[in-house]
C-alpha cells in the first residue's frame, strides 16, 4: 500500500517524504543482513545513478 499518496505532494515534501521514497517491510532477519541485501539489490537496479547506502 502507499498511504502517503493520499497526502498532497506539497504537504509530503514539507514532512520530508520525497517522491523518491521507497517503503520496505522486512521480516525478522538480522538488521545487518537486511541492510546488506537491500544495498546489494538497489546497487544492481537500472535506476540507480550512484551507489546506494542503507
């Protein structure tokens, strides 16, 4: 779901919610493993202009 989409763009931006926000829902794995997996995945996407850090 995208609950932030119902909020007007100007209001979202004032709250710090940019259009480029990616919301993730993760399981109970170790946080370090989740961050490593997410970083690796994002760095292999066609949309990444520069390296991503989590």
